[in-house]
């Protein structure tokens, strides 16, 4: 069970590194330079494809089980599950904008900055709350059967560069 928590934590660390790289590209806007839109798009595509397909569905399953075991967490867990939907929507908005730029369309810099800021703020604070409040409680409350059920909530990913949560 400890290895499952370690893998969950490692995925969050990996996502945070990617979010840091995305933030660095967004910061290029402030210097008046052109960011690397292709790298930005690659980051968003990875986070959308991997996190939204594999990581978040497993977290949602974990949240549902944890809410039953720890009723005091029901509201915070519901908020985190809602944030998965917000993060997915914000990520898709940013992906569409970045793809348009890469394809040669003109997209207002301010639109990309707003979409990126929304994505970065939501995702970063979301990960922090999970790390501080949820992972420790799941580690205490879950049985092996719980972890097995959570691991079956999404198919195994065939993605390089990820720790493979659950």
C-alpha cells in the first residue's frame, strides 16, 4: 500500500514539474518574447491525455471510497472531484488555443494568458490540497481491497514518463 501512495505522490510531482515548465513558457509573455507554443501544447496534451484519462478517474474512485470511510472529508472530496472537471475544461480551452496558434491562427495573447493562468492556478492548488489533506488520510484509511478497486477505476496507461499511479 505504501508503494501506491508513493506512486500517487510521484505523479503529482511529475505534474508539478510539467506545470512549472508551462509557467516558464507563460512567463516569456511578460518579457515580450514569443513562448514555445509547441512545448506548451505538448505539456497540455500530455496532462489532458494522461491525467484526465487515467489519473483523475482513479482519484475520483479513491475520493468516493474515502468519503465513505471518512465522512468528515465528504465536502472537501466533492470539491476536489469538481476541480477535476474544471481542470479538464480549462485544459481543453488552453489546448484549443495553443493548437490554433501552432496551426498559424492569430489568438490574442491575453486569451492564452487567462486560460493558462486559470489552468495553472487550479491545477497547482488542487495538487497541493490532495497532497496535504487527502493522501495521508487515504494511506491511513484504505485497505488493500480499496486500493485494488481504485486501481481498476481506469485502464492501465501506456505512457512513458509517468510513475503509474495505481
